[in-house]
C-alpha cells in the first residue's frame, strides 16, 4: 500500500514540537483545489485559514490517534491545541479554530482517503459534514469551514504531505488478497435512502438511549424480505457508498443497513458523565446484545420504517471494529441462527469481560455455522486488557483449528486499521454463494473423535416437564423419570417413549449388572429394585438420595441430601458414608476399567476423581475435572455424568455437554440447538452409540462415535486421551 494509506489507516503518533524547532513527523495539509496554499494555524481563538508556504511551525501539523478511526489534528506551533469546530457547530459555514485538546467530538476527525489519493476530514460531532475550502478560492486567507460532505467535491479534499525528517515507510504493493472488485459503470450504482431515529425503549438494557441510522437501498422491494446488515459502530457515509456499490455489482444481496451505536444512560444532572454502556453491551460475552438486536432493535426498525426484514440468520451480516467487532462475533457465536456472517476489524478479544476466552472456546465448542472475516493491525492496541494484535492472531489459529470458513488479515497499521479498505472484499467473501446457507466446519480434532459427519441433533421428545435421570440398560433402551406423572418411562430402540412403572417419587435411576433397575427417592428415603416387568422390591430405606450409580460388583454409590449429604456406598443392605466432605455430588460415573469414580459438584466448576476399592471405600480424592463456566454463570452446573466405553467423561452442564479427557480438562463442548441447559445425559440405542441429552422438558439425541458403558459392561481398558 502507499505511504499515505498505511499512515492514516495505522496508529498515528503525535510528536511534541516547539515553535521554530526542526520538526520530526510533521505534515503539510494542502488544499486540493488550490495546491499552492497550505492550511495555516493562527493564534488561539482566531479562525483557521490558508496561506502561501512560509516554512513556519503554524503550517505544520501532527496527528494523534483517539481510538477507533478518529484523530485529533494539532499545529506544531501550539501542540496542546487541537483543530476544533467552533462552539461544536454542525451547520454549513461553521468556522474552524484551535482550542485546548480535551477529546470533545468537535475535535475528533475521521480521515477518509479518496480515489485520487487526497483525503477528506469528517468531524465526529457533525455527521455528513467535512472540512471545506469554500469555493476553492486561490487567495490567502480564504474561508475554511464545515460544509456538506460529498466525496466528489474537490473543495472538501486535502493533500497531506510529509515534511523534512518525517519517516516514510517503503512503498508496498496494494493488499488485494486475491480479490478483484468487479467493474461497474457509476450510473448503475443506485443511491439509497438514509433515515434516522433514536431508540430509548430497551428492556434488555433499561434506561439507555442510542442513535439508529437506517439505509434503505434503491432496490428494496417491500414484497420480499430484505437481507439485513447491522453495523455496531454507528453510521459513516462511506459505508453507504460501499453498500450501494456491492448491491449494484451483485456481490451482496439487497440489504437494509441498520447502523447503531452502543447505548448510554444519561446522567440526571448537568455537568457529569452518563453511564456508558459500550463495554457492557459490546465486550460482554453472552447473548444479551444479540437478543437486544433481534428482539428489540430490528423489530423497532421494521415497524418504525415500515420495512420487510428477513428473520433468517443466513440473511444477516453483522460488523464492527474494536469492541464493536467482538460484539459482532459474539452475536453470531451465541446465536448463529440469528447472525451467520461477521466482519470483525481489530476485535477486542481481550480480558475486558471474558473475551480473551474466545480462542479457547472456538477450539472446544462444536463448530458453528458462522462465516467470518477478521483483521488486526501490526500496531494494534495494547492495554490492561491485553494485546489485540496477539489475541486476534489467536482467534485466527483457533478458527483454523476448528475448521471454520473464514479469512484473517494482518494490516500494516494500528487499531481498527483498514476497516473501509477491506470492507468490500469482506462483504464479497461473507456473502459468497448466498442464498446457500453458511455451513459449520468440521470442528476440532477431539470433537471429531466423538462426532459423525452429517449427524446432527434431532428432537426426540418435547413438552415433558420434570424429566430426570436417564439410565441405559444393556440392550440400549434409555429409562427416565417423569416427575410430572410420577412414572418411569422407557425410550425403546424404535425411539418410541412408553410407560414402564410407577416411579414411587424417585428422582434417580441406575441399571445394575444383572439388568435390574435401581430407583432412589429423596422424598421417601427408599431405594427400590425393579425387574424387567416393572415389579419393585425395596432394598434400603432411610437414605435420601440425589444421584445413584450401580457398580459391576453389585454395589451402589449414592449422593445424599436432606441431612444425608455426602457420598455413600450400599451393598447387601448396608450403607457406608465414604466421603462426608462432598456435600452436593450432582453426577456419578464409573470409568470402564472400573477403578475410577467421577463425582460432579454442581455448585462449582469441578468434578472430583476417586480411586475405588472393592469394599466401596474411596481413596486419592482429587478436584480433578476442570469444567467450563459460562461468563454469566457462577458455576458449571453439572447435573449428570456418564463415561463412554472409549474413556471420555461426559457431563450435562449449563453450557450443554462437556467432554473431559482422562487427565481432567474439558476438551469438547456440545451446545444444544435450543441453547438450553443440559440436566441429564445417556448413551444408548441398538448399537449403544446414540447420545441422549435431557433438558428441562426436551430430549435431544444424535448418533456419535462413542458407546455406552455401565454396570453391565465388561472390564475395558482405558487409553490416554490425545491432546
């Protein structure tokens, strides 16, 4: 890329200069319509003008990055002062002068490169305005003010020339990444319409208000649901031009653009700061911002502007820079059925509110149907939350590791460098093959150890409130408790659900080595054994149970509650407390080689590991299996556990299923299609390779590569899990 392009799309460094000293890193700002005249800074309070070159410091300018795409502009003669729109004016004719740099919006400038190599200066506080050399008058002292911005207006274009001593990077070839933009005649690029409003009726982010700008393309047909393009960082006229061009070339379908800024809760009194919601809404992981967009903002836009907007995630794209970039990715990550296409420029995948976990989560979660285009700058931001350049590269490697369809580019520049330069290529990539749905990738290697290609989740049963404790018999039938009807029910090998027996207020089930079904009740304190015909026999009373696990040797492990807390062992009618310290064991599982017992603690991120002895006593207890806790949860919420024959420990948690390696860490996370918490898990089916997951009222299943193990299984060697 050229020097000027790389300079202004990178992080600009302000060098303090004293009047009259030789400058280093200073630039002349030259009127494109009067190239013999330079922008000149007078003393404070006087109007900015243009003048013939003098070589003095008041014709030399430096630039300071203010975050995102905005800069302050300083005179070398008075570096503490910044180029400012007088009295924050927004009207045509507003004069420019110098004031103390306080970072106010009227002192922040977006510097936009034009096709001929010139630049336009667009003030943050006055959308649609630019720095204007009125009439291009070739007379020193000619009027300089704000005026309506038109990219083709020569009077709003300026040349920025490095002065003596300014470091100039060597020329580089333009970054095309293999993308060649289709040519199109200018008259075929149809102009769309811009509409503005303010949204202040959020229930998800109560008390907030925010600006909303809507772009309606000329090709919009109210008879057809339009695709949707959401921009998290507000509106820039440049993006309107890009969308108009992309729609005209067919690289992008007809898209209504919704440009929104983060909310703010206004202060109830003057002279102080409101509550800024950007970090909460954008850097916060979780689905709150996605729900805000889909449940509140987009319906508001559709109703307010009388628009027919598609509700399919395959028809939606979301973009942003910095915190807006991680917000865009999070919306798709949490709800890929709502957003499937993401452009994230200098994403804040750092430790503001859990975003630094994303590279790990991308590697562990089953791949989602998301297509992404990510960038970072070589001099990206670095602060207490982390190093953007490094973390964005971690995201690149994680997406590759899990088989996503994505692009990643390192740009020579600073924070949010190259957003508009890469926008067209990004949109062409993200919308390729539309309306063909975005497909999920192959997932990471350890997920591939479990999952079969083409086999996804299917809903086996619905509207079953109060279902608990799935247990599998040797034939592969899965039994569970329906507390709503107080029945034990059975899922047959034909997937049909049928009654088996009265549950007698049971809340835990487990199959024994000889095919007997054990049931335990925290309400009655009884343990029953059912035969194949559903006849029950009481084997123990006076022990309130939460979970139950039968062993191949004829014993039972039980976790107690209601005064019977701890882990118990039962055999031959006798009960023994084998761990009094584990108060809430919410899942019990025995490894296939029959000497390791796992016990999940539903109130933490841990599952414990014990060595079992023939008499049921436990030894060598370790806080061993490390589970993922959603950022918005206080614990993993593990409530059910099984071992697969192949040796993986599978736990039902708030995040879905978590699969742990033999040495403890979670390697795979399998969320459910409805994003529900998993309460129970079992492997069953004719080949013992159907994975069943129980939520609060649904049963999901899918065919997998691993197989069921239980008290009925023979001793099976366990091999070390691959990393």
